[in-house]
C-alpha cells in the first residue's frame, strides 16, 4: 500500500459517490467536478520525484477525467514541474482504459512558462494497483509531448507503451460508476455454490461440493487470477489467466496463450460480499463418460474471504534466512542452502502465484492457498506445509523431496523455511 501525503484536493466528491473506502490528498489546486454520468472515470493525484532528472524536486500532479459510452472524454489536469519552472492546466480530451491501466491526453489550456505553450498536447499513463492489503504502489508515467509537431488530442486511443514508475506519494482510482468494475473482483473468493449443467440435457447436473471439492479464486488488481480446486490438505488442480469486465460481462482468458478464446460469464451480480455468475465453457464436465470434458454451463456463487491469512498478508518479496532439507530416513543428514551460500527469494503476487528464485539460477512458480494453519501449494506437484506468520517473519515446514546427499536421486525430506520480509 502506498503512503499519501496531503498535496492535492482530488475531487473527493467523485470518489465519495463510489462504494470504495479511499482517501485523497487534502490541499493544493482545486479541480472542478462535472455532473456528467461517465462509463469510466479516472482520478489521481500526488507528487513524485522524476527518475530521469538527477536532484529534481518533487513534481505535483492532480487530474480527473470521464468518458461516456460514445467515447467522448472530458476532464482536466493540474501539473507543476518545479524543475522546468512551469505550472500548467490541461484539458483532458482523450481517455482509454485497459483493465487497471489508463491513458490520458489533451492540450495545455493555461501555462505560466512560454516554453510550454498553450495548445501543446501531453500524454501520460497510470496504473491502479488497488487498495487491498499488500497492494504495491500505483504507477504513473512522465507527462510527455511530441518535440517535432504535436500529438493529436486522441493519441491515448492507441494505448502506446510507456515507461511507468511507482507513485510513492500518489494514488490512482479507475472507476466504473453505477456498474461493477474489475476492482470489484479483486480479492479472495471461495465458492459457496458451484455446479455444472449439461446444455444438451439441462436436467443433467453435477455438483462440485457433492464431489468433495472446493474452489477458490484469487484476483489481482491487474486482472490476473488463480483458480484453485482443492480438498482439505491438497490442491488437485490450478488454473491461471487474466480476467476483465467488458460491458458488465466477466471475460476470462486462461493459460499463457495471449490470444485464446475467452470464457464469457453472464448474469454477473454483486450483493455485498457475495458474487454470482453463469459461464459457458467448452470443456467443463465429462457428460458422456468418454474421458474428455464436454461443453457445460457453470453456475456459481462466491463469497469474499475476509478472515484468516489472505494472500495480501504475504504479497511482496521475502528473503530466506533458512532453507533446510532433512532426510526422513536419516534425520542426521541435512543441508541448509542458505548456510551453503545460496541466496533464495520468494515473491508472492496478489493472484496467489508465488515464485521461488535461487541464486544458482533455478526458479519455481506455483499457487499458494492458506487454510487455517496449513499452506497448500501446487506447481505440478502438490505439497502441504504448517506455517506461522507475523509482519516480518514467515516460517513453514513440510515434506518436500530433495537430493540431500547429492547422489542425483531425490528422497523423502522435510523442508524447513524461515523468511524475512524485504
């Protein structure tokens, strides 16, 4: 989570009308509030030190913009560049949204420095990384302009790739007033109802819970998600991908293929901390018993998990102070990789994916699930650990095969890990 200092008043009325608990800076240039009901809305403000100008003082930004269903954008930005000795006002004429990222552009309408003339079009990009526990800072690019000629006011529609930086003293909100948005999906969701319907015979159904399984979704602010199928003590299936909300419809892409056929979910509804939807999938359940999953309709309800250890509690980077394997058959044989000089880091994202990186060059990525005092993992192989966690130390232990004596053969071993938060 970022720390916000009181620099700008950022149209707090616009934020307050949303069902989101947010706090904005409290003094600085005031921006007007428009009453137009938008399809999307972006609000941001704070200060940042330019990484490309050595010794530069903090620059101060505040902006708000709206876009309607026809694509018409309105808004404004107030920008102070102390290093260039300029204060300027920008009329936002273009706003483009992609999941948790937004591009804004528009011409200068007021400037106190002739070197930054009225009419020059600026472009910038922001990234809303959410307000959940463990969320990283939001990101923002420099405000850029074309040095030969001028950008078209709608340059943001092309969503150009831009260098962005952690906004250590600022915040961004990307909102969809009056309708669910991607931010409503962020968090950990446990299925309370989940069953499959045979499209060719709607009376033919299969209930997930009667089969003894459970399902957990974990969604990060950028739309990346993990879908974990599990029973107490073991993860038996896990799927990752990217999701978005398009015109109120939940759309998901699974796997690493950048252009797969999406899964579309209709009737998406939120009611407090619960969500429901129905999704049509090409491979859901084996209705004819031939060993291959057939097209199915999936109907589900999920409840937002608020208790116990959540992924936000461990999100971030951890450095190992102990990573010891001990042979199960001969507890006198053990190896502590950290003591042997191997640096090990564990990085956990808000989509429940964790990556272990060893200084020897090896990496290992899998999903994490917390259930009481157990931590379940799966990265091709399922494992279960007993863990403890406080703000700065995370410890876990469990069975994990390893070549303890270095003879080239893995054997049953106990893994003990102690991590310190970076």
